[in-house]
C-alpha cells in the first residue's frame, strides 16, 4: 500500500495538478485504507475524529494549507488587473509567495528560462547579454523588502465605506526575502558612460512594460531578482528575473525583465506619464514620484471582525516606509485624542514591513482605533484631512493617510469613513 | 518505483546523518582549525555575458523618446488611420474613442480650462487632456496594442492610429502627415503640467 502511494505521488500528472487538487491529495487517507469514509466525494479531505488514533497522510512533494484555512487573493479575471493579498489574515511580516499581490498590465508572461536573456545596452562601453545562469553566477545578495503598488489604498480614499477590509484597502502590498544580483554589479561589467543618467527597464510581457529609473537608484540598492522567499520567482512575480527598487512604487520593479537601456533622459513611457503620476490641487501632476511614503494600517481588529467579549484586545498591524526604517508606530484607541507607542516586533528592517502590536482594554463602548507611522527621516503619516488638503480629492496613487477603524458597541468593527 | 526507492534511501541516509551529528558537536568548542583568509577582492570583471548581435539590439530596442529618437520611417494621416482604428481598436475603445467599460475613454478635452484633476475626482483622463507627449502614444501602441495581438501593427498603421487619436482629440488636423519628424513636434495640451517629485526635500508631508 505504501508502495502504491509512492508511485502515485511521483507521476507527472501529480506534479502538475492544481493547488486545490494537491491539497486534497495531500490530506486524503491512503486510497484503500478507508474507502467508506471517502464516500462519493473522494476529493473531500478526511479529518479523523481522533488524529492520535489514525496515521496521517505520508510525506508529499509540496505541502498545502489546512483545509480549514481560507486565504485568497481577489482576482478579477482581467488580463490587465490586480489581485489583493489577504493581509488581515496574515501574521508576522513575510508574505506567503502564493498570496503576494499581483498587478499585471497584459497578463502573466510565461517564459522559458532556457530562452531567457537580459540585454544591458545603451550608453555603456560594452553592451552585454546575459543568460539566467550567468545572472545567477554573479555574487548574490539576499534582502528583505516590502513591495507595494502605488495605487494601494485607493478604495479607502476614492470609495470609502464601512465594509472595507484591510485586504481591499491595502492588499496591494507584500514583504518578501529577495535574492538576486545588485544592478551596480552588472553595470560595472558594461561600463556606464558619463552621459547616462537614467535607464529604461523593459519587461518581456505582452505589454513590454517600461519604466525609466534614475541611475542613482540603480547604483544604490536596486537588484536583479531571481528568487523570492527561497524559491525561484513565481511567474506572477516576474519569473525568471525582475527589477527590484527597494522602497519604490511597485510599477518600477519591472517583472520579466528583458532589457535595461542606459539613457540620458527619461523615456516618458505611458506608465510614467498617463499612469503613475499624481495630480495635485494646484493644477499640476507630480511625476516620477518613486518613493513610497511612510504608512501603517491596523490589520486586527478590523472589518469583518466582531469582538466576542470585552477585555484585553491586542491591536495588530503593519507599518512600512520607502524612505527607510520605521522608528515608531503610535496607536490611538480614542479616535486620535491620545496616542501610545506601539510595540515593534524585532528585527525592524530598512524598507521592510514591520509588525506592531498594542494591547488595550475594550470596555464595550463605541470607539475608534487608528495607527500612525513615523520613519527614520522624521516623516509622520498624515491624517486624512491633511492628506486631502495637500494632495487634493482627485489625486491618484500614494494614498498614505491614516486608516481608522471603529469598534461598535456590539463589537462589530468597521472602516471609519469620517475619522 | 525506482525513484521512490531513491527517495526512501535518501531519507534513510539523512536519518543516519542526523544521528551521527552528536559526535561532531562534542568538539564544537575546540579551537578554530585551519587558516582563514579574508574574502578575495572583487575582480575587474566576472567575465559573464556576451556582446549582443546588432540584430538582437535592433529587434528589442524599439522605444520612442520625446525627441523622436526611435521612430521608424513611415507616415500616415488621421484619415488613413481611421480605418485601422475602426478595425483594430474601436472594439475596446469605442468608435469615437469614448471608451467601452472597463476601458476608459482615450478621447476628450474637458476640462478646457486648467488641469483640475487633483481637485475633481470626476474628471476623466484621456490622451487629449492628460498625456504630455505625443510620442508616448506611438511608443505605447507599438508595445502593447491591440491587447489581443500586441506588436502586430506596421509603422504606417501605428502612425495612422496615433494621428487618428490626436486628431479626434482636436490636437492636429485630420490631413496632417504624421511621421518621425512631425510627431515629436506636436505639443500636447498637458505638456507643461507635469512637475518633478519634490517630496524628499523635507520630512514634512507634501
């Protein structure tokens, strides 16, 4: 019986099955052990009444979540679209790779690593083409950074309503351990000419997505990334290689990167002119607004949670800043009248998500809870009123105002549309 | 089955390795043996990669800059581009560029006065009222359009579609010839509305 299980787990079909099927297969009892329990729906996971009295499933090629855990992104099905990560269901700071947010402009490019190449050319002494293997042969670095779409937060600013989850507001956010080669290491090989000031990064997807990135950033800390959380990038994250500009808007972190052209002036591509620019109330639009400002959000308790009892509640949340380290997160449990410094979970990393916690005693009365991030540059996350005054009600992208949540007297928690 | 045995064998050897680990830990506090050198300094080159062939660069280096660099030869008017637009673009963007949900309009000049997008969330951005460079239209359409067949339009078709979009927005006349010389000279209505990021000049919110 064990032999037949092993055979089954090693077939090609088994290696190719969907996550859902793999989950079912992994949690099934051996096929002929308890056929009656499987009934007419063999894909239903079998949970024994007493797991201490029945051996569980054997080892498997890849593990799946418990069938009792429901975590999912919000795919819309659009070719050019995004799906938001369930950040309110997550703990710690590392985003599971299969739940990391997605944003594609022409679907997920599927690329054969054997045919992959990265061309670095333009204002350089010696243009070069690299294979994936060659990129991986450069000295590697591994770093933890957050990655965020600059459109994150749009739902709360443009269409606020009480029934908003942190996922729907700030789910275009992830935090991962990235491995790759510093861009400056590769630029050293090609020899950047003195008249180069920018580089056009271009993806190999069906949109040939392109962004101009200042050379200064590329020389500072940008990476050509090929691994995420210990495994090769997933296709939705840019397999086999993406650009990662730590702390900068996600759109500049071009996925499926195929070309880096050193140039003297920005290309003025669609995504740096008609998109990813920020209209301001003085009838201008801010362009090349790369850095993600300091931000924080409570992830628990939030909609749709209903507090079951009065007493101690641990407020939990995430804070991050593209300008540098988060130095403190203030939490208010009285609608912003008084504030307390939350506990930051170590280690607090530069340009990475930080988990904060703050316990308070809920006395059963209606109150509003809110968090406020401060970073190493002294930048303080603005209130909604400050944000609206400075950026305007019609602005786009970089929505980093405070997010507030109201605990109703019956324990229901809702997004506070008028803090 | 043979792979299964290999996996089982590997598993058994791992167990042995784990069990034998105890003896190794006994002298973990002993002296650091052997000489330890500093890491080697970075070489002048890692000798990776190869020079691209000229045709490799030509096949990929298709970006068009605001000064017109990158525009190929070819030419068309909006009148000529109308047929291309109707056949390949209108299904998603509407017969007059008015948009077909969820695709927003690409034609529209409101507001005629000012640039109130920051003040008024109801204003809809189009090529005519928001895009700062005409060359971006060509560059983007060549890259990404039509969405179901990107990269399929010829230079003349691209010039024609670009001309049609600009003419429909009231920026050029329908009989103007658009080519690598005339396209970069077109000044878009929103050209001077864009400012560089000034947020990092202060730790205060901007």
